[in-house]
C-alpha cells in the first residue's frame, strides 16, 4: 500500500524551526509583513503539511501554493515574475525548492544542490536573473540551515551561492528570526578546491 | 482551446510530470542542462539562453504564452504533482519495469494518490481538475499518469470520476499525439533504461518480508447507492438465478461456443520427490486455477504427468539395480500418491514413457526434418568406456583448468566459480566408476532456432497482447531472444529416451527438453484418442502453462519454435504463468542437507493437506520470492483460519442451530445489511478479476476479507443478545444470522479452489446444495429462509508452539550431519514412511557412530575391489543402520538428492 508520507510535503523542509513555525519561516510570515487584505487567514500544519484556510474559498495546501497565494493577496505580484519566461523560472525554482531541498537530504544531495546552484548563479544576481522573486525568498529559507553548517572553506567553495545568500539575508524583512550567517569578505583559501 | 499550440510543440511535453523520466528527447549521456549535475530531460532552451528543466514549469510557460495565468488551484495541483504524485509514479514504474512486478502491486504504489484525484474530482463535480475547462493541471497530471495507466481500463472501478477524466484526456487530440510520438511503440518500456540506472526507490509501503505484501485491514471503500441497490436486488433473486453447473462428459473435449481451457503443469521429473516449492510452483497453482475454471462453468482439462526419460533416470536405475522403466514405475507411484494427498484435481496424470510419446515426438521430428528446420553438427563429449556411455556434465569431476582445484565439477568449479566446459577439465573422472573418460566426437541434430526466430517473435507479440503472461515470464523470454537465438541440440547419446528415427542417429535419443514438453500432448493422447481437438485447435482452446520461472525459456521459446516449425496448427501457449522461488525458512530447500519439507513428508507432520494448501497459496511466490516459515505457518493457521475464517463460519452456523432450530430464519434487510452485501459483492468481483488474471495469492485475500466483514457484522449486531430481546430484536437477530450463514455458504464456494476439503466440510455442515458450486459476479441468497442445515463443528485446530518447534527442528537439517558422514556412493534407501519418533540423543549418537563405521567399511571393501556379493551385503547393513538413525532422529528416511539440478 502506498503511504504517501506527510514528510514528503514541502513544509517539512523548514520545520526544523518548530512545528508550525516552519511554515512561517518558510515564507508565509514574510508576506504577512506586507500590507494585505483584511481577511483572517490561518496557516495550520496538520501532519506536517501546511494548510491555509482562506475566508472565501477552499483551503490551500502546499508551501509554494500558499506562498504564491499570499503574494497575490499582498499585491506583490512582481515577486512572481513579470514576463512569461520569468514566471516560468520562478515556478521552476519553487518546485526545485520543494522537491530537491527536502528536510532530510543527505550530504551527497546537499553537495550536489550547492554545486548546481553555484554554477547557475555564476552570472546571476537572483534566481530569476535581475529581480528578487519569491523563489529567492523560499530558497533562502530552505537553505538557511544548510548554509549555517558550512565551514568557511565550503562557503568559499560555493562562492556564488554565498554571495547570493548574503545578499538575500540582508534584504529588509527577509531574515526575521533566523540567525545572520557570517561570510568572510577576504578569501582565505587560494586554491579553489 | 488555447491548448493546441503549446502541445503541438511536441514530445518534450510528455515527460512533463515524469520529469526526469523522459528517455529520448535528448541523448542520455549529455548534460542537457548545463548547470545541473544530474541529467534532466525534457528541457526547454529559450532564445534568451534560459534553460527550463522542470516539465511543470515548461508547461506553465506554454500556458502563459497562450494567455492563461495560473491560479491557486492549478498551482496547488502542480505542487502536489511534483511532491506527491511524481514520486509515487516513479515508484510504480520502477517496480513494474525494473523489478518486473505486475498490476496490483504496481497500482498499489499509486493507489492513494489516485484516490485523492478521484475524490477531488468527485467533490468538486467538475469535469476537469481546476474547473469546467482544461488547464495546465490536467495536462501535467495526465502526462504523469499516462505511462503507468496507459488507458482507463486498468483503473479500479470504484475510481469512476478519475476514470472518466483520464479517458477524456486520453481521447483529446494533443494528448493522443503526444503519447504516440513519445511512448509508442515501446510503451513504458522506454523508461526502463533510465530507471535501471536509478537506485531502487525507497518503498515505504513494501515490507521486506515477502509474505505480507498488504495491510490486513478492511479499507472502507465508498459504495455508491447504485452498487448497494444492485447488490440487494441480486441477493433477492436467490438460488434460482444461478446458472446451471456445466459438467462436461468424459473425456473432456473442447466444445464449440464454450470457453475451452487447457491447463498444464510443468511435468515433475520422476526421480525427485517434489518439495513444497515444486508443489506450489506448478501442480498446486494449476490446480487452484483448474478448480476455479470449473466453478466458472468453463470447459476445463487439466493434465500433468511425470517426465521420465533422461540421464538421471539411467543413473538412478544403475544405483538401485533396477531397469529405468522399473525406476519410473516406482517413482511415478510416489508422485501420484503425493499429489493425491494434496488433493490435486488432475483430469489425467500420465507419464512420458509411453508409445504415444514416441509416436507424437517422432511425428513432430519428421515434420521438422521435412521442412529443413534441423541442422547437423559434431559435438565433443566425454565418454566413459567402462560405463559404456557419454557423461553428462554432472557425472564428471576433475581438476579445474583455471585454478587447479581438484574437485571441480563438469560444468563449474566450486572454488573459483568459473564455468567449465567438461572436455577442458584436467584429469577428468567418471563420477560413477572413477575411470578416466575419453573425448569422443559425435554427430548431433540441432533445431534451427535462428530460422524460426521471426515467426516466434510474431507469435509472441500476439500472445503477449492477448494473454496473461506473468512479468517474469515476459522478462526471461525477452532476455533470451535479445541475446539472439542459436541452434539448439535436440539429441543425446543415451539409451533411455525417445529414439531418433533417422539413419545415422538411431543409437541416440531426443534430448529431454525437446521431448518433455511433447509430453503434454502425449499425456493428453493417453487420456483421449481425440487429443488433437485440444492440441491442434488454437481457434477454440486457451492454453495455460504453469511452472516455476526456471522453466520459462523452454515453454516460451524452444517448444513454441518446435511447434511453429512443425507447422501443424498446434495450440500454442496463450497464458504463461511462472512463479518465483519459494525458500525454506532463511535458505533454500535442500535434499542433500535434509533441509525443508518434501511432498512425502508433509503428511507425516499431522497437519492436514488443506492447511498446507492454504499456507502455500497464501505465500505463493507471485511477483517475488517468498519464504516458508514454520512460525508464520502457525500464525496464519491460528489467525487467518482459526480466528477469522473458521470462527466466522462456525458462529454463523451455530447461531442457526442454537437460536433457530437449524433452519435459516427469515431476513428483513436494512440499510446496513445491504451495505454489507455490496461490500461482499465487491470482494467477490475482485476475487474473480484476480483469478482471471491468475493472481492466485491475491484472490485468496478476498475470501479472508469477506469473512472479516462477516465477523465484524456479527460483532456489531450481537445476535446472541438480540435473540433474548423483544420481537424487533429477535427479527434483527434472525436477519443477521441468515445473512451471515449465507456469506458462509458463499465462502464455501469461493474457498473450493484453495481448500477443497474444508469447502466440502462447510457445505456438508450447512447442507449447501451441489448446484451452488458455480461462481458468478453476484452474491445470491443461496440458503433461503427455512433451509435446514446440518451439524456444525469447528473447522480448524490450533497449532501449538511446541508442535511447531518440534517440526522446525525435524526439518531444519541440523541433525542430518551425522548421516551425511556416510552419504557417499552407496545405494540410498527408498523414500519409506516410518513412524516419527522423538529423538533419544544417546541413541542417535551411537547410531551415527555405527553408520560412520559401517560406511568406512563399505568404502574400504569397494576400494579393495572386493566381491560384489560381499559389498552388497555390507551396503544393506549400512542402509538398515541409516534407516534406524533417521528414525531415531525423528525424521523420515529420505531419498538422497540427485546431484545437480535437472531442467
């Protein structure tokens, strides 16, 4: 029998920060900071999956679905991308966020994620090129506990990820209660590997 | 629909949901997405330089281009697809394509996700996932599901909303063309290469122990009002609605207009006492199916017999000082006796050493010869001049040409593991007389398989499309053909076989694998002179071959090629049913180590044949290997049979006797009762569907589910309390009792293929008329109010721990050590019965020493080339000692294993 476990639901990724807090740290709270419609919405996470109970519609499930909904409610649509291409890119990285960066990734998975992101970000400021989007925000929340564990040498090795991460964490309103991660300004290791 | 433009962009889209699974949109080796370590396809490369590697994002992009913005619902579906559905479908495909599992197990991996989709569609009551119109969600989910489902027919009936949605999607032009351009002609097989490279998905739902593939709990399926009403209506029709039982005249022959089912079980080799694995692999599995077919009123013939020709029989005859024919007579009787004990319902159990075999085999041979399907070639073989015969591989020992190990076998070296060609052995020795054999060339005939390959493939394609071939049988066949067919030798330098009717080859016989499958035909010919109506009648006959997986190539490639080449409108196999292996406890059955339970010993355990049948069928290695375990046998007997099935049937009958004077009371069905009827009907249909696909083990669970429903029903309604209450309560007690006893009657019919003895006992106790032994898709009230039942007694006995521990020790092989000391080249004892006594350790020790001493003595006599008479006398003494030892150990004196495996 299939037992699709609740653990494969995206919210788990950040649930290291407390049961339901995970969902908040995962992005919902960020958009709540922004001005929003006068509705009382609740984010619950029964069995590990976030559910957003809206006032005038069915409940919504899933980290990126809820975050996207809240972004629209907050009238911050630019966070979802402005062109079709940008929207698709945002969608893609949101999916990557919930499928690849799972809470229980092993070391090898993490290494590949960082390596791939590092290569991707080589010529980009943000995931969707030149604009901050929801993809950056949720990716930041998803990677925080991983980046926090990196050694100075590893941070240097994934230089582009470090630059991007440092940039995002200093964006106003993003970091919330998460710790500030320190990145060295000077390179300590001459040999890139 | 704004859909068409994006979808016409082509095949890349089909990978959608199946993201990384897209097999050939890009060369598999290349890194399609420059920044990703793992190759991901499909990918969409845009002019701006952007590479989209997520199929869902690509799809979303096309919809955006077409002016369709995503909304909460489509987002939610896409996220759910990526996080839930996709992993489940990957598991299902992996399990189907790489692990070769079938239907139920594959569907099992995605059942919950399918139910989720179905419920969403049902609750929203919209034709599409996100509303009245098709959206990106429909495309994405359809594409993910398509490789596993292909068409809606494999979806369970109860998922109606999903079925109709999937069907609509399948028929839509863009989806159709995407499917055609990407997946056909290889179908989901296209994903195989990709999946094979993946580590096995973590199958949370699959327990490592093969014996418990499913949760033993009653999943409350949602029933529609129509289903409930239909079940109640069918029930009310009563026994009059039963079709008349078809009882074919003897001999059974195909009847125009009827479903004519011809069932064969792989022919057991005569000088092996079959072990439980052999029994479940062929004769018992085929028996269940044959009995089921008869219950369905299908015109059924089940034939089997012993395969008797070949080297092993010759050797055995030499050892026992009998003629090969005498050996065959002796062991054929043993087989017959074992299968009779297991209650196997052959229409005819024959043998291959008959004149019909010679006639038919030679006829087929002449036809092949006349059609130029045979080749001649020279083969080098070792020949022992002293024994006057060519030596089969396993009758030669010598020094390994690779590692110089001195006791290498003719086919393989046990030390370095390398495969050896017997003529390359250094210092070869005949295993029987220890003389050095010489290399002799000999002319042989070969079946020209390469010439027949094309015809074979054409036939296979058709047979696979229409028949039920188990996944392993398809897989094994495919790998044989993939490696290319080579001419195959069909003659041997032996005496004991069907003579080759051709000058220059008259001192040879047919190789057993050319000869043995022809046994099916000749055995039928010994049953009826009109055998050709079964075997040259593919238009009217459906042929089912049952076997263990090691026999597959002979039934799927070699024998069909023989028959195709002979061109006489032969009936070829339509359904090839191969089991995996049954292991014993944690290892293999081993005759030589005395490990495991063999056919002739099962009856000495005191456990009835039907319990053996039940347990073997319960763990039938269907789809994967399983293991016999004594503890598990005890558990299943005590929980499934005693507490579940037996308890239910017994209670139902007892209530009728105690509260209603042995007559079935009147019934007034309420909503709950009708709901129960519908649940039972669903299980019955499931049972039929599974057995039609020869999923014997899974179908057995439907019976157990029904009795679980029954127990629950009695427990909830408490007829034993209500009977003491007021009128309404008493009526209710009557209804519950009447419905329960009718469920018991239905169980007695459904159980018949599995436990014929228990089935008959239930029917005797409840006085179920013989006419009720017909199975349809409806649950009828077979025992109407007023029906008089007989005396009800318990059906099963509890198995106790001590009893099981004693049996485990007895068959565990640990105590055979002492006996093995002497198991050299002496004449073995026959498979005698002998009382089973508890072992006295002191006595065992003394006897073991005596046996060892006597064995040494015999060896010395032989080494010093003493007179035959003297040796024989000492051997007889040794045998007697060994027998005593065996008895003292509390085990049945056993046959020694023929060394090596035949077939």
